C-alpha cells in the first residue's frame, strides 16, 4: 500500500469548479480518509477559488505557490510525489519536478483540445508527457492521443446512500460553452411537447445566446447537490468529452443519461440498458430517446434507475478507482528510486 510519509502534492491551476477540480477534491478526500499525507497546490492565485473553499470545508490542506523559486523549494524539501492536473500544471509541474528529481504523475482529463493559445498549450502538454514517470487518462479517446505509455483510469464519484427519487426535469448540466454544445440541447428540447419541464444548470459565454430559447428554465451556476433530486433525465450534447463527472453524478443517484456517443461515455452507458447513446449531432434520434424515456411507466423507470446505480457503483466510485490511482503513484515513486540507485 501507499507509503504514509512525506507528502503527495496535487498540482492544479484553478479558478472555478469543473471536472478536474472535482476529481482533485474527491481524490484528496479519499487520501485523507486513508491517512495519506496529501496537499493541493495552486499555481496561481485568482480572485475566486471555489475549490480552495471546498478543500477548507473538508479539512484538506492547500496553498498557493507564489513563484517558481518557491515551487522548486517546496518540491525538493517536501514532496514524495507530484501529481499534475490540467495543461498548465502539467507542463510546468513536469519541468520543475525533473529539475529536483521528484517523481511526477500527470493525469489527462480533457477531451477538448481548445482553440488558439489553449490548443497550442494542450499540444505542448501532450508532447511533454514523456517527462512524467507515469501518465493517466480518463478515456480511451484521450489515451489514443498521448504518445507516451499511459494508464486508462475511470473518473469517479462518491457512493450515494440517499433515497432514490424520480425527478421530472429533463436537464442539461455543464458549462454553457461551445465544446459542451448546449445549443444542441436547446434545439432538441424545443421539439418536445410543452408538457416537459426543461432545465439548464450552468454558466458560460453562450448564456446570452441561449436566453433566446424561451422553453428553458435557467438556473445558472449552482450547487448541484440541492437539485439532483429534481432531475429525471440528464442530456449530454457535448462535441468533446473525456468521461464527464456530471454523467457519473447523475447515474450514482439513479438518474439515466442520454448522450452523444463520444469520449468515455460508450464505456459507461449501455444503450437501451442503463441509458441511451446517440450518434453525434443526430438530434432527431435524441428526441426519440427522450420520448422513449418519457413513455416508461413508474415500474420500468424504477428498474432502469437500479441498473443505472449498479453500473456506477461497480466501477466508478472512489473506493473502486482511488486505490488504482495511488498504486500508479507508488509505481512512479519506486521507478524513480531505481533510476537513481
């Protein structure tokens, strides 16, 4: 099992809460429960730091790295291992860790390479993956683009023990941005009967454009724990994905998902068994799947809900995935030690 001495640092650059931040939070919570000395480091200090606030609530240590000199000193004197998340922390973290001979593990989360400068940095992040002692990816599509040997791991969520409810909303949960393709969800649901309650949770640059769809009830960026019980069906219309945590969060509560067949979602969802998969951009097929869900009776929906929960609990919970991640951390530590013996 993992060595309970020195410190594991989770390195991230963050000013919001998304899939990467949730991954780091849940992984850090699990490490704390196991007695592992784990701390989260932020590359930059932003005006808003919701991840830092949540780490504080959970009693998980974190801090900012004020400059490169401080980062090098911290890694050299305190780190047993550095784990990087996101392209900025990946590029910088691997370079600095190589200078002070600290083992480093990089996790690749995003299915979207971005545009402009972001696309260049994403490319550079991928090309420098060889500097990591171990590499992890959260979907097969991401795995294919990494030139270095890599482990494919599942994203994960907490196991939920709350009573199963059958909400009524058809919902989109995610950032209102081009890669998440919320306009496809808006067009699809505009074709439905007015009897459906259509809700959208999230914020982003497409917010004003989407306001033109009067059939949608907008909630903005909210704490989803207060809203999941109202949702009966989650729709994912993204152009790119790794393995979205929104899908796992929904399914862990028994909420079925209809999604375009992208990223790691075909591994998670078995079509017509525990959800529905649709060919990308086939909006008419998406509408048909929504109607199929709506036509299920209460007994059929309850049975579907149980299949959905079982799928997540068997493979995609913290207790199932986090030990695999820390085993990979251990492998990186031991391989580094052998290299310098």
